[in-house]
């Protein structure tokens, strides 16, 4: 059995906002989010752009802004993941691959910023480790003395991936690592993530690209209106979607071009539109009265997790 690295339970993230007359409002962005990641496993959190899913990464790393409220529990290798532990592990056992190459300092050579601040005694050892990791990801020695503007898009992505691995992390968070890349660079980036998992690293992939998630992830957590509504195996996204359970997950799968591009009317609620009932109620073809009265819990059905009042009926086809 692989060791469980991260367990996130009932995490909610909200923000205090001030409107006219300094009226205070609470903006709920993530609600009751639960998932876990083990060694050698890639778990994708799949949601639309701007849905707030990247806040999960910030919550794990302990870098949420000061007006954010976080509730729920996180455990890392069985130990409560409080702010002190987050700061201790950040950049060490838990590493981040940021979503933009703009995170690279344009005024520093690649090798200097990859190694970071260190003493002259430490520099030689860190340089050797950096070169070993860079070689593994196809970055030649010439790259060390380059500035970011001299790198191609694919090379810059490889630098971000390699830099995240210099501390030999156990958990890597890849926050939207593929936007703006051509097809070849996307495939290369996903191969790097799979290589990490093959090296027994746990990977949390945050993305809006369903094809990327399906290609590389072991499990996929479907993010909708701030909630995880289904956690399924990537192998469940096959055939006519008969192995999927939640109506939105099925609709998402059927909306793919290779699956007839069948669209569902309506839109995903915005954060300030969220109601105190099932977030998918307005778009669901099979709602019940209770769906308008309460937000369903995320429950286990076999090896999946589903947030739906009719989950067992959808599983068996009895509706």
C-alpha cells in the first residue's frame, strides 16, 4: 500500500469583502472540499477557469491572503497540517509548480534562481543537484547561464518543473501547468508529471483542461461552484460515460468534441450566487424536493465519492 501523503477534509475558504457603506460580506469560494493523495498518485482537481480551485494550493501551502478564512482539517502523512508545519514543508517536502513562467525572475540567471540563497559552502553541492535534475528533464548546461527571456516556452516549463524537484519533495502541486502551451509542450509537461509519480511522488494537478487530466491523472475530482461533486477514476471516463455517476460529470464528459459535443443549458453559479441548496439543482434533469432544501454531502459509493441526493439511484439506474 502506498503511504497517504495528504488528506484534506471538509475544507472551506471564504473572503471578507466590503461593499457600499462598508457593509461586510462573506464570499464563499471553496465549500466542504474533501480529497486525499498518496505516494505515486496523480489526483487532478478539474474545474472551470476562475472557479477558485487554485485556492486549494494556496491553502495547502499556507499562502492565502490575510482576508481569507479557512476551515476544515488537513493532514500531511498523518500529522495535522497547521501553519507552522506548512511553512516548514513549503519548498521542501511540498513543492509548487506555478501556473505562469512569469514566476521566473527576468533579471537572474536560471541556475542562480533555481539554487536560491545559500552559502558558498552549500553552493557547490546544490549546483551539482541542480545540474543532475536539469539533465533529467533535458536542460543542457548552457541553460544555467541563460535568462528567462532566452528560453522557449517548453524550456521555461521544464525549468519550473525541475526547480520544484530540487528539494526532493514528496508532494508536488502543479497549478495549471499547461495553459498557453502547444500540443507538443503540453504532452511533454504531462509526461514530466507522470515521471514524478513513477518516482513515488504524489502529484496534485489543478487544471481546467479535461483532456490533460484524463491523459495523466489516476483520479479526478470534479470541481463545480466551489464544491467537489464527484471523485472518479480516470478509467471511468470511457464508453458512454456509464461508469460516471453525477449528472454534471456525465454532462461534462458528453460535452467533449469526441463525445458529440452535447451541451447542457444554464451556467455554473458564480461565488456570490451560491444558494443554500444543491449547486447543480437548476441544471439537473432529475431533481427532487430535497435537492432544493439542502446541500448534499460527499459520500462514498464503492471506490468513488459523490455529492448527490440521488447518488445511489444514479449508480443503479433506478430513477
